[in-house]
């Protein structure tokens, strides 16, 4: 059996979810970003993130809308790139995976720098204002690239305390190419060629609000994005070339259902 045959026969629910997204997901209602500290609960441990409510209010509100709707419960960490990022927010367990229903895209807010430990939104290549549900955490200082690429990626919070020890543990999980666009998915206790099970997946079990004080980030001093008007490092393009980590195939599951849509259009892309 193919290692990702669980995706081959897309369930009706997935088709409806993807179709709903394409036909117009519900508009993101205007709301204040009423919480600034969240806890990301994973199968490898928990870590806390302090959100930048006042610096990136639209992005924080967007993220919290997904949190409050439990959209991030049982999310799969579907891409891990050593020394660069880990990413989630696109697919939910149990198997077969279901794509997270996206809300309206949020306006880009490239105020802060994408240094190690920051959380940022993924988005479509060549479209700065296309972030929806998917997010990533930088494993290293990615400012020279991500602060300028595609209008700059919006870093909207930072991992606090000893949280990066958990993030690094996730990043240390072996990665596999299991097809269907999932070329760098971290899998636990997995042997290449076998069928992927729930127990193999690295899951974000939930994201919960810990602190509703919008000023809880007042004591933080996040690095500002001072490179936004500079050319991309190495002259790279928004889409990236051979070094693409662009989180290509982030919506590959949806592509299997709706083959008429191109991979480039559906990818939440960022290049290393």
C-alpha cells in the first residue's frame, strides 16, 4: 500500500471543505485582539507564544479567530525544514486529513523581524496579502530572507520561556517524502514505505488562550523589520528556485480533489 494512500480517496467532507474555501470562506469579522499569550499544546510538549497585539493587530485577530473556532485542534505539522522553519495550520487529523477551512485573507503587517523563535503567517507566492490559516515558527534568524521576500512575512509573536526546546524537538523528528506534495513531513517512529498512521504524525493538539491582557507584550522588545525596502538576499524571487522550501504542496491535499487548480496558486510559499 502506498505510504499516503490515506489521501488517495479524498473524503466527501474534504471536497466540501475545499469547495467552501474556494467559493468564499466566511469573512473574518472585525474584532479586537483580546488575548496576547497562547499555549500551543503538542504531542511532544507545550510551548507558549506571546502575540504582538498592538504591532500586528490584524494578524493577531486573524490567528485568534482560528484559535477560538478550534481550527487548530489536532493540526498536523506538515512541513519541517532543518535550520529554517516548522509549519502547521493547514490540515487536521484524524486520517484521512481534512483541510482547515480558511477565512478571508489578512492584510500583511511586516512590522517585526523573522528571527529565531518568531511565529509568522505563510502566504501565497507573489501575493503579500494572502495569509489565512497556516503559520510557521522560525528555527533560525531568517530576517535576511523573510523580512523582504514577498512583501515581508508578518511575524506576529514570539515563543517565550523554554518553549524553543519543544520547537527544536519537533524539528529534530525525522522527515519523509510520502508523496501527495508532502515531501518534508516529520513522522515519529516511521519506516519509509509503510502506511502512515495517527501515531506517526506530529500533532498540534490544540492552541489555547492563557492571557487576555492586550498589553502582555509590553515588556518584550521584538526586533523591528528594517529590511523591508531592501532587495532579497541573493537576488531570489518570491517563488524561489532550487532552494524553495516555499512550503510547496501545503494544499496538495486540496489539489488532489480539485486538480484544475495549480500547485503554484495553492502553495503557501516562502523560499529559503
